[in-house]
């Protein structure tokens, strides 16, 4: 019998860098929803090269969003937000290099989950216009949710409703996939998704898929798929066939979510993905949330 998923919350802090674009607003909705369900701290950072060029009103409206979602009455004061169990901080970083400002902030402010909008044509954040030459995460503890431009995602910006009933988990011998499996189950549980299907996809020869464990989650079932072909094409194709609302991928942990930006497979998946992609480095808090011990 597969083990039952634990229900303890493990996200304490969520970080969302925003460039105030429409794509960032969609990513913001996902970050805010994650903070609400985990009762976590949410930090929204905007990097501006010029002093005085950013107004606080340009930031995504937390209270306005919560009111639109029906979680706060219209015209609620700022003090009403913490009563929902979240702490929201808005930060303006001053400097000529937005990437450097984000890296510097993360160096001194650990986050359990990073939520980032990406441009659909290259899988990078809209303000990442040059190569990132150093790790963003220190010590492989940060998971990152990438929300491609033009993709509505699984959290409605208008209502806050969650629509997630299919999660695709590509698996291979390396990096070890158990972290991604644990994170996928934890996310579906925390978002209170009543039913759905996890699809384990291995691209390779029959019988070559790694042995994994599959925690039980009420209302959800597991489907295993092994097929030959090009890894990226098969992942993108399976995401469309299964109507996946999310792809969850393990990364090697050597470079945190930087691997998901420029790693050979992860970057290409981001480019081809028809839905958000959650990159899980080894050692992530999300990865360790589900205690699983039996072989599926």
C-alpha cells in the first residue's frame, strides 16, 4: 500500500519578483494563493534602476485582489490582510541590474518558493535580458514556479479559484524524481484540489523507468507512461494530451532554480511548456513534505 500524504504546512516564505507586466500579474496570483493556503510571508520585489521611478500603486494590489476574490469586504483597511494569516511585504530594489538586485536580495532573505513569470519564446523572465552566470539559490533549498506568458495558469487572477486536476511529472534516473513526486502531491493537497490524476512520464525504453514511490491522496490517481522519443517533445506532447495544468520537474540541486533557467532539459521544457512548470531542487522544503516509504 502506498503511504498517505501528510498534511503539515511547510511553506514559510514566498518570493515574487515582478516587472508589473500582465504576465507578472498572473504569476502574482499564484504567489498570493500559495501564501494564503500556507499562511506564509509573501515578498513582492521590483527592481528599478532609477530613484523615484516607481510608485507603490504600481505594485499588484493585494487588498484589491483579496476583495475581488471575496476574501475581504470592499474597502478593507490594510490591517485586514494579516488577519487572513499572511504577511505581505513590497520591496523596491534600486540598481542598474535587476538580476543582480534579485540575487542580492535572495542571498540575505531565504525563500521556500519563488514564483516567476517567464517570456514564452525563451523561457526567461521578461527582464532577464542577459545570461545569469551564478546560482540564484544558495544550497539547493528553493523551489521555483515558472508561469509562462500567455498562460492563465491554475489560479484565476479574477476569482482566485484553483483549477488543477492533471499534473505531469517527468521522471528519469537522474536527477532523482522522488522530490518532484512529493512536491506534486503536497501542492495538490495544499491547494485542496478534490480529484485528479498524476502522470509519471519516462522517456526511454520499456522497463527503463526508475522505481519510485507514489503517496496516496484522496481523489487522485496515478498513471504511468513510458515511451521512446525526444525528451522535450514527449514532455510537451504529454502535457497537452493529459491537459496538464502543471509540470513538476526535479533539478539536480547544484544550482538551485538556475538549473531550470539554463539547464539543457529544463530550459527547453520551459520553452515548450503549455502550462506552468514547478522546478524542485533536491533538498527543497516542498520535496520533503510527504513521507513515503513503499514502492509503487
